[in-house]
C-alpha cells in the first residue's frame, strides 16, 4: 500500500536512549527536562524568541484566541483543516469566511476589508500546505482596523518568508507537530509570539494557570505535553535538513512527471522559501478528481481529498457561497509524499494520473 503520508521514524535505538533517561528520572510530564530541552533546541533551530510546546496544534489555536481575549467575529479562511474553524467556534467567537486565491489557495487579502464589521476583532489565516499568506498585506489591513492576527501555521515547519521563519509573524503563530507533519512529536504543537507579556499569559494558560504550588494566575487548560513526545521531537530534529531536502527532490520529480497532465499545482507566495510539506494537484472538476482517486485506490494508492469539505459548509457556521474554495476543495487531491517514498512509486502514480486524465 502507498499511503498519502507516513511519519518519519528515527532509529529506534536513538529513541530508546531517551526512554532510559525517562525511566531513570521518573518524570513523565509537567514541563519535564526533555520538554524544556526540546523548546530550547526548537528556538535555536527556528530562530524564534518565544515558543511554548503544547499538546497539539488545536489547543495552540484555542490558547491563542483565549490569550488575545478575542470576542465577536474573526475573519478566516474556508480552505483549511476543520480545527481552524472549530477552534474559533469553541472559544465562543464567530468565523466570518472570505474566499481564497485560486492560485496560492490562501485567503484572498483583497476580500478581507469588505468583510470587516464593528464586531470584527481578528484575522485568523492559514498558510495552506505550508505556503505563506500575503503577510505584509494582512498586517497592513490589521493595523488599519486595529485587529489581531493569528496564523494557523500548522504545515509550516521550515518555511520562511523574507528570510525568516513564518512563525515570527502575526500576534500569535501556531504549529502542529502531529505525526503526519514534516517535523513531528507523535502528537504536539507550539505557539509563538514576540510579545513577552502575551508569552507569559500563554505559559500560565498552558498549565491550568498554575503559578507555583497552590497559586494560580488566571484561567488555564491542560495544554502540556509529555516527556515521551518531547523525546520523539529531539530524535527527529537533527534529521530535518535531510527530510526537507528529500521532500524538495520528490516534489521536483512530481513536477517533471506531471508536466503533460492537465492538473494545476500550488503557486508559492513571493518572497517565500517553501518546505515542500505536501503535493496538492487540482483537477478540472470534482468528477475527474473522484475518478482519479478511485482508480488509484484500486491500485492500492491512497491520495487524500485535502482540504475537504470547504469549511463554510459545516453545519455549525453560517453558510455562504464561496466559489473558489468550493471548487478547489471538491477538485483537489494531495498525492502520496513521505520520506521513504521511492522514485518508481512516484513514476507509477504520475503515469496513472496522466493516463486517466488524457
């Protein structure tokens, strides 16, 4: 079987060494030494000032919304994983969707101002497939209207914008370290901010608001992560250069192999260095995408309809017609892409797609 993705697994003996440390110390969670070490190494690797390692990318979004004290309406994208929208709703705010750019698949910044009302408090934008948004334009709009900016950068490990990590932009940026991601800790995520006061607020919020034994500094949740998850991250981090270079080669091969196929690929934002986390292809219509998916699955190859459905169609949000997002979400497939995917399998996948769509 060829799945859409597989987690990178470091040598088992390297992980075992960390397990022995955990057993010797008997510290399993509550901001243990491996969690602290992972945070320090990630800050150095990513060149960020403040980072909090949390239990997953969804709680990272929820903490960001809560820490910024957001109420009312949050302008966001319909083309993202469901957690982007559900986190807004979960925190008692209302998602207001604007359509996406048909080439970058990110929220179209030209549509944002017309969606702003007196109840708008923030913009929550996703860097789709690790492709940065038009960060400068979004920040200009936010400054003009006094809005906060959160970036759902779940896919963005290793992506840069104007020479620095995308995690350095916005009031808060979040990432996922789920097993499907380029860098993973099995389950996990992080929040980033340059605002020291906001960083301290989120640090309390991550751990129930604890400010020492029997003391609390505001309301909090259980957003901590364990030593076992941190150990996986510490094992994987030294391989990130190798992992990203391999993905770049694989994406270049798909580009070459699919040159004659009638598919559209993603347009990367100007001034960005992409991390090649996914390989999405857009077909002419939903019927074609569904047929390609069916034929590939018959060959035990499993692409994914990602992202599907368009989020403004969820039952718990206000429905509206967003033509680009609905067309793209219905007609897109992410092709298999993972570290040990071999060239001959990519050739087979591309040949099938080219034949089916001829």
